[in-house]
C-alpha cells in the first residue's frame, strides 16, 4: 500500500496549518491535535487561533512548539 501521507517535511507544510496538517505531520490523531489545542500553551498546548469556527496554527508557532517539546525532553 503506498504512503498517502502528504505532509512529511517542514517545506511541505503550508504557512497556516489545520489540525489535519498537524495530525499527518506528527502521526497522531486529529482528536489528539484538538485536545492539544484546548490546553493552555504554558501546559504544553499547541498555540492556535480561530478563524470563524475553525482553528489554525501559524507554521512558525508550530515549529517553535516542536522545539520547546524537544527541549523539555532534554531536561526531563
């Protein structure tokens, strides 16, 4: 079965991300992404903003969030 994952590199991600983009990139469920959207950023949540009823993430914010998670693991 061919790999249908579309977003596998930073370059393949658009500048404004949806839960689907993040789900595919991280290999986690969209439900988990939405759970991370609900968490406060200080508690490990993914920074996001609303456009109407939808939530979006700036690619630079997502990249920074990934870096913070990696840093946390180094100091755990």
